[in-house]
C-alpha cells in the first residue's frame, strides 16, 4: 500500500485507511449492493471477540485480508471472505499502561497500513509497526514519556513513507499538544509540530509558535495550553499538504488559561502543514479563544465542489461547535459556515472575518450558563462521510444542552488535579430542561450548506457512517441495529439486529467479485466507562 493506492478513488476492492482513501470521504465506488437489492442483504460470516467493550474502530481490508484493532489495543488479521483467524498482535497495554487514569480508555479508533506493515498506537503512548503477514512486531517507539498524562486513541495516519500520530489528554493534566511523524520503515522521528506555544523565555521552535504566542495572555505554559490532536488527520495528495484538526484548551476555562483573553492559537483549528518537514502552511480557527471544549478533532474530508461556476478544492469539517465549514484547502480561506445543529453560543460566522459572532454571556461570565452544543459536541469522533454522486455529506449529529459553571473556581490560584477530578477549571453537567439528549443522521449539501434530509435516532450516541455508489448510506445504532438508507432521500431500505450496541462505522470491500459490508459490534469508549452500562442505555457508546 503506497501513495498511489491510497489516493485511488476508483478501486473499491480494498479499504486502506480510516476514511478508505486519502480524501477521508468514506465513500466506496462499489455498487453490487445497491438501493434496489440491499433488502436481500444477510449475514455471511461473523467472528466472536473476547470482549464487547471498546469496539469502535474502522477495519482495514487489503487483498482479501481484514485487519482491525479491538479491545485492549489488540490487532487481529482475519480472512475477509470467511472470518478465519490469521494472527493476533497483543501489545499488552494492561501491563504497560503506567497510569491508572488510562484504565477507562479501552478503545481505539483504528490502525494504519503502509506496504508490508500495520501501525497501531497504544494507551501508553507506543507507536508500533507490525509485519502485515506474520503479525510480528517490527519496531516500537514511545511517543511520550512513560507515566505522562496522555494516551492514544486515534488511528495513525500514513503517507509518503511516514506515520503520523497525536495524542489525547487535555483533561488529564497540564499538556502541550503536538503531532509527530515517524519513518514508516525504521520508526525514526522525522519531525514534530507543536500545536500551542511554550514558555517564551525558552524560545520558540519556529515562526508559527512565535506568531501563536501573540494570541495568548498570562502564564499559559504553566497549564500546558492543550490543543491535543487525538483524531482528525488528512493528507492531501493533490496539494501535498497535511491537515491537522486540533483540540481544546488546557484547562477548558480561558479565564484561567489566558486571563486577559486572546484567540489562543492553534487551539480548535485546522492547521495545514508541509508533510515532508512539518512546517506551517496556513490555519483556520473554528473557535477562537475556546472555553467550552469545542475542539476540531473531527473528520477533515476533501472534496471538489462546483461553487459559483468554478471547481473549488474544498475541505469539509463539522467540529463540536455546531457549524459546518467549507474551506478552500488551497489557502485556508473560509467559503461558508452554517449551523448544522441547534446552538446558542454564537449567532453566525462573519464571512468577512471568518470569526463566529458570540452571544453575550456565552462565556459563562456570570459563573454559569446553559450552552448548546455541549462538550460532547454537535458532532464527535463518529465518522461522517461524503458521496460525490449525491453531493451530500452524512453527519451523525448530537443534540444536547449543558450547564457550564465556574462559580466555585478560584480563577487566580487554580491548579489542576486529576485525582480530585478538577482539570478543566469549570464544571459542567447535562441539562434536561428541554428534554433528554437526542441525535439525528443528517444529509447536508456542502455547496448550499443546507440540510437536505434528517432522521431522528435513538439515544445520544450517533455511530459513524459509510456511503456507496449504490446510492446507500449505512450506519449502526446504539440499540444494535444496522441500517441502510437511500442516500438521496433518507428512506430506510434495510435493517438488521446485531444483538449488541454499535459505535463503530461500517466499511465495505470485495473479494473475488463479491461485495461485503462489515462493522465491529460492541459498546464504546472511555466516556461510556464512566457510567457503565447506564451510559450505553443512554447512548454514549
């Protein structure tokens, strides 16, 4: 698997990356299964896994072999046509995690493949290369110091012979976010890009950090600053650019982190980098001076759109803050931004400045405020997809309201304490004044930036989507049902009860001319663990 195969949108036999190809569209050109015959779909094979928790990842398929990461960061290879076991690699994270805080993060969203290797990231910060045929470890590197309040839950991004990985942990303690690229053959570090600036007294790694430091106030470096990039990496082979979706601030509350205001670059941004050197190209910040956990770690999807009579190389993004962004990926300029979910923290995005126009009081200036979306987001990590034939993006949308409250926080002398449960400098809780959280599957036209159709869903977790040339959208539900919809109209065409909640996105592939659809079935990630099975019943899977 190389740059050419990863960029090929026409070959549907394999599923080579988290979003199938470099574009991250999660669109398959396969159409043997289509809107006219999907009702005949039935089970061909299944594989029982040792644990039902943490099954959220995207399987990869290469030449008839399926690879996937499951609970406890174990990677399995099976025959994609029969489910026959081939090999398993166990990184033994339970023995190596090094910090009790990671015990809840049993899940991982995916793996990467390049030539003869499979790449995985682990809770405890290892990036590991495994031989694709034998399942034996080839090399392993540590991406952060053992015991650091960090973890990896995202899929590595592989491009141009490099493997990119970020990490999570903004809520776990003082952290300064970064992404690192490693040589796919040897594991040697190629480059590192810091997402927020460090202490100016120590100097800046590059001009981008010098520029970013001018948007911070106070002594932010004592809190790390945050910005951790735990998901949302896209390589643009056509423009030779790498796009990074960045995280929220550490702590959340800007009154503590940057007391005299400031945009706090590069929090909650899309940052374009040179894939060979990691040097900064451009950025667009979705939530300047963020204070709500409205990170931009969600999918970054590439598409060519016909807008006002010209073809635009666009970037599509639906971050937590509730706006759907269409951005010119050649220069980072905003084309449009419209709400895709109910929101009250901002009224609109000013297209002249590219900035959201905030509602007075949204920053909980008086100590507490009801805000929508919530820290879970209007859209979280559950994958959206884009179908170039229908011209629609399919977004798993969450509708909820939260109460933010920092009345008990000493803004002048606050210090983070993970073990006392205070790493954000603001408390938040669900608000049920307007009912329980709900969610929808939304089909959105990125050219007009308007909703075309929308379907209500049970619970408040909204699994990822797959769309195909057969005019289908496929998505699981937290009640365990797998659905197929007409991609144009949203009509339900087929359902199948799997018997256990679904959090993972489906994939499709073909072996010997036969098309398959596959999905991992099992309940969710770290947040689900906070409430046990009750969290699953309420849909955070």
